[in-house]
C-alpha cells in the first residue's frame, strides 16, 4: 500500500494517497516499525498541508515521537522540520524557527559536508527566512542547494532551489527583474522534469509574481490559471489561497480596488477556515492598500 500511495501522490490523487497512507501508518505502529511509521506520519502531514487541513498538528507531532523511537537521524531531522513547517503555516513563526534551527543542527551532525537544510526542508526554511526579510541568506542557501542537487541530479532539489532563488532576487533587485525570471523558468523546468505535481504550483506562482512585477499582467493570470487547473485535478486547496492572494495583488496594481477587496474578503474567509494564519498579516497589509 505504501508504494501505491506514492504513485497516487505522483499522479496528484492526494486525498486517496492520504487515506492509504493512514492505513499503512497504523500497520507500522502495530508492528513497532518506528522508522517506517515516522516516514508515513511525515507524508500524512504533507498531504494534510497541501489539502488545506492545517489546524491539526497531530501527524507532524507524531512523526517526531516515532522518529525518536526509531533512532533514525534523518527522520529525526525531517520530523522536526515537518512540525516547523506546520507551525509556520499556522502563524507560529518563532516556534517554527526554533524547530528549524534544531533540525539544522541535526543535519550538520548527520552530514557535516551538507551542513544546511536542503531539498524540501531547505525550501521550507527559506520560505520562512524570506518572510523575515533575510533575502541574502536565502540566496546563499538556495545557491548551495542548487549546486548540491546538480551534482547528484536531484531535479526536485534543483527546482525548489530555483524557486527560492528567484523569489529572493525579485525582492533584492526590483529594478532588474530578468535574473529572477530566468531562475523561475529554471524552477518550472526542473519541477516538471521531477514529475512533482504537488510542488509544480510553486513554480507557476513564482512566475506569476515575476510577471506581475514586470507588468505582464496577462502572463501572470495565465500562470495562476495553471495552478487552478492543478487544484481542480488534485484537490490541493492550499494553493487556492496563494492564487487568490496573487490575484488580489494583480487587481491592486491594475487599479481595481473593488475587485481586490472582494478577493481579499474571500481569501480571508478561506484562510481562517483552513487555519492558514501566516497569511493573515499579508491580507491585512493588502486590505490597507485598497
């Protein structure tokens, strides 16, 4: 069933993958297979996140318990990073950062030649650092992640690294947007090649932000439509919030304040329903611009 759940995830059938993975988890617990139970709990937490089920930290918290019982150092690091991600998404940034720092210490001890978080854990930590304004640190980390990923051919790592790098460049040098655009195109190319349907929307959303800042509004809207198409196919409703926020920003830069207000009202209701509280501050800032 575990392999079937993995295939379902790759195909974008996230709800079905979650259902199967929960059955797998209970089998592992019953058999005292704590390393496999930890991996299953991490997967369940990831599925719940993209489905927009953010109010419950149970699977992320359980993954730490199982990982510690297993003694597997990778899983101990990954489980703390997973709980950090959920706390960040729920708006508990300071607690999230403490967990990321703990996970990174474990990573440094486990792989001294790879002393920072990378792959999905690294991307998620960079997402928090970007929110804090640590743009140059994100550029440093993303560049290192891309280098490591290129050395071993890990397309997902490369793609996520380019998403972080592109978004950081977009903030750091708003007068020269071309480098950001190049990085974002590389992100989409690599995420497509990695067959990562659950991460591909990150690339499209990054490109939408680039096109908005470049005043290519029709191109930005097309990127958002690509994300919406994936959401309809997969049920990854968390991305709906990102689409709505980006669309509200498009309305604002085009001078459509009334449309922006209506979009933000709908977005706020969805955010509160999901428990996606980290977005409340951004929504408030955008409301003040309407």
